[in-house]
């Protein structure tokens, strides 16, 4: 998918969570630098903040 839309990463946000006290679940995929799947950080969660403000 990243090659189709010409980006190096994909950030996924879901309202479905494993923990009952969590509101969101986030994962990041950056295969261009060898990260097939990883937990997100403050920087990558900037898009989540924008979503929550809407």
C-alpha cells in the first residue's frame, strides 16, 4: 500500500482495543526502514490528536 500512495509509512488508528480502559489502539508500519510493525510514539500520534479535535 505504501508504494501505491507514495509514502514511507502507514499509521493505523482504531477504536477497537484490547484493554477496556483504552480509547484507541495505534500501530505504525514503516517497511522502507525495516519496521514491519511497531508501537506508535508521540510524534506519530499527532494524527490521532487531530482526529480527536474534530
